[in-house]
C-alpha cells in the first residue's frame, strides 16, 4: 500500500525550511546543506537494513495522481530490482504541493496496515510547519526502522543496491 497527499499551500512567497531559504530552481529546491542532510538520513537509515530508500523531487506532478507518478518514478529508478523488493520512495512535487510514499512488495507485505498512513502523517506534520527537510528526514527514519525490523542488515550479504542521492525531475534524464 502507498499513500498520497496534497499538503497545504503556504501563504508566503518564499519557501523556508529549518530556518534556511529554499532555493527555487527548476531542478532542485534544496540548498546543498539540505540535500546533504537528506542523503545522510538515507545512509543512516540504511546502515541497519538491507532495504533501500530514495527521495525524488520535481517541480510539479506531470500526472493527475501523484501516486501514479511515484510508481512511475519508482520503476524508472529501478527500485523494483532490489533482491528483497524492499525499496521505499518518498516522492515530492514541491510547487504543486503533492507528496506520496510508496513501498515495494516486500516491505509492503511486512509492515503493519497503518504504517504508510502513519509515515505520511508524520511527514505532513512537518510540512504544515514549513519544515520540509525535517519532514522527509522523519519519514526516512520511520521507513528505516521498519526496514530494519523486517529486513535487518547482514554484513555477509548486504550491498547498497540503489544510489542514495536525491533524484530530481525526470528520472530517465541526467541531472544538469
């Protein structure tokens, strides 16, 4: 199961998060420090699991349903190719204020029925106070905890199957 949400628009013209200005370029709304913080959150979450976590950002969702777009991005990033089908994608279309979290078959069949909704609400709680990076970090931690529980790290067999970097825009094209 996956969940999707349109989070509330913010009144201000300048998007702020964690007391830092969000750079609103066409390809990356994050400062280098914010991007590094999210990548580090992914790395920390993956230290204790064979699971894989990715974050994908784009300006606006090109399909009517952000969950459909998240599934397309999931496939385009090759996230369904993990050995245990335990990838989790956090999808954010930041200008259109749309968010989805999607998990592959392995993690989806293992987590409690309410996990995806709880993860979504935890992320949105931070989004509502304009703390976007903190929201994504909280979601990443939650996913990491569940992945650790159901897919624990095994030093003999585990390898990082997917890139930890944030992807932007069309995942089938190279980032500028």
